[in-house]
C-alpha cells in the first residue's frame, strides 16, 4: 500500500523532537541519539540486481527493516519542514533491533540518519539539507522512504500561522486567551486547505525558542505561495470597537479586500476593511505573499465570547479555506464545500 504523508509543520513538534533526542542522564531515553556512522546501523546502498531487491529499492528509497510484530499502520511519520527533519516512529522495535537489522538503500536528499529509543518506541530521524517531503511505501516487512522537494509533489505551498501559541497567550481579556482562538482556527484551516495539491504547514510559534526574524526566515525558506496569519485585535481605548480586518502584502491587496467582505458577511461581523501594511514581528520580515487576518476584537466582550465559540471558529475557518482553495486566490477545485455551508 502506497501513501504520501500529510505534512503539517509545527514548532510544537520541533520542541518534542528536540526533547526526544536530548537523551538526558535521567529520564526515559535509554539510547542516546547517534548518527548512522557512529551507530553502524546503515549498511550502504542496496546492491543493484540482487535477487531480494524490491521495486522500492530499485526506485531509490531508504529501507528501514521492521520487526515481525510491527504492521504498516503502526508506523507514524512527523515532518518538520522548518527544521529539515523527518521523524519515523516505530513501536515494538526494541533498543537493540537496529544493531543487527541495518538500514540500506538510497540517501539522496538525506544528510544524516539518527536513531533514538524511548518508552518502547524507536525513532528514526532523517536530517535533510533542504526542505523535503517524505514519500513512503511498505513492502516485505520493511518501511521504505524517500524525500523529495515539495514542488515535485505539490502545486502550491501554504503556511498557516497561529498568531499566538505554545508559550505566548497573546491578549487575555474576560478570561479568554487570544491563543485559544487563533490556534483553534489555524488548526481547522490546515485540515480544510489540504486538497491533494497543496502542502500545508502549520507554524505554531514559541517565541522563547525562535525570534520573529528567525521564524520569518524559516517561512521564507519554504518559498510558500501564501502565508495566512490568524490573529484577534485589541483596542485598549474602547471596549465597543468590533469587526474583522485584514492586512496584506501588496500583491494580495485585492484578495484581502474580497476576503474581508466575505468574512464580515459569513461571520456577521462589521467589516473594518483591508490595508497593505506589515506589523512589528513576523510580517515585518516576510518576503512572501501574506494575509494577516484579524478575526475580531477580543476587547469587545460580545465579540470575544463569539470568537471563542466552536461555531464561530468553524465558520471563520471554512470561509477562509473556501476562499483560498476554491474560489479566490487559487483556482484549483476543492472538496471543502462537501463539509457543509458556511
């Protein structure tokens, strides 16, 4: 069975991956992260024409043997395009399994292979020099993976940015965190934007780890066709101001006005308009097209409670996704409408 891994990049996952391979003296990690050269778990390229060679080995995949008890569905893949790292998690492979069951095959696009073990799960980390997407196969008791440039697989790349996330709650008013709203909408939006033609990456920032400039540089390196950044607004001078508003790069100005009108209508919000401008922080350093969407003002109590509801978050995410993926910026068809009216 062949499948292509879904790619949603997240800085949360980056943090988990870093912790997983840190291998402290005390804790659950029992095997430190080592490169294939140190560990001797890589056996070189498969011999051409060998009798046991599979179609995947001929096609240039890296072969990862699996224990007999491990099925294809047990293996999980996590891709972090912002850090050029791919994690393959294999439950049931004990810490000694890859001492005698070697990796083999093609390393094209892979700079190093690292291995770690914790809590009954072996993790294989592929380090790529550039942004790559994993394509995977399962056959003859082994897992095969090769890494390709995103443009070889997708027509477009979209990064969805949660304006606040992980350690930064953003504005907190009436007991409601901006983070809870923006991360919920960003997550729904990522799911809705995936139509088989679009690589969707989620940026959930942790500003204690990455500065805004560093995050911008990472996003720029992906060369996405669009960045969508989700926010709420705050007006400390008045608690009655309300409405949706969109800031954009100059090449997205017309689309920003269209989307502001759509969101205003669909979400029954006042339309505060669209403008071409960058804000201090992420958009200040971006060199890619972007839409910075302000869903409403969290300082307005009615609007804050409304934005914090699942119904509003679903309606807002569907409106944005349908516009981007179906009728607006991209002309390719979308299955979003199958999920219901918005």
